[in-house]
C-alpha cells in the first residue's frame, strides 16, 4: 500500500486496517474467492492476494499488523526542546528575519540534535506533532468571523461561478483553438 505524503498510518489507522484483514481471513475460511473478498471489503485484488498468501503460510497471525515501521528519530524530550527553540524565533538562531521556513527548521534540527531530515521529513515531523505550516501569533482585532463566514458561503461561490462563465465555451480541459 502506498501512503500519502504524511507517511504511514497512525496506530488507529493500522488497527482499522488490521480489522479489515481479519474480516478477509473469515471470508477465506468460508471459501470465498479473492474477487468476492476484495469487492466486499472494498480493497484491491492484489491486497487480498497478499493477505491470502500470508494467511496460508502463517495462519491468522500472518495478517496481523507488524506495528510502526520505525522508531521516531527524535525523542519526546527532544521534541519539547525543539518546540522551545522554535518559539525563540529565527533571529535567536542566527537568521536575519523572523520567518521560519522548513529549510531553516531542518537546519535547526541538524544543529541541535545532529539528526538529518529532508525538508519533506521535517514537514511530516511537525505535522505529526500538531504544528501547522503557518500559525499567526495573534488575530487581528478587526477580524469579524461572521463576516468571513458570510464571504466564504455567499460571496466566494458567486465569484468562482462568474469566473467560470466569463469565457463562453471555454473550460480548463479544452485547448486554445478547440472551442
């Protein structure tokens, strides 16, 4: 199974996936064919084939989750220290402005813990620990949440619709000269 950019499954996701595999085992034992199992459980034929092979070779234990694919590279203590250092800001770590970028965070992790992450790995680490790519320190005093909601639900759909109908017969799927 291929995963999205955030990496593998969480513990809850792995447990849910394991329940699906155990349901497949019940269906194997009742004599159902791979295609029937795949359709019933809404999974691919290849997954069912792999599960059936593991089941034949090792029994029900062959389809159990193997657990997390790896150990975290930073401990909880290190994550707490990283958070404190990020709160100090980029200026405190030698950068000329107050913008944290993923590349700067990656560099900071390397300096503090002598651990190398890719930029994408840095993003996954931050996301896994509840950080977002952008989080303002405070909200504008003038912000009107109800006005923002009205704009999102009423104004934006009209703007988007008018942009689509601005050029008759034109769509993003047609090439110039084909309409």
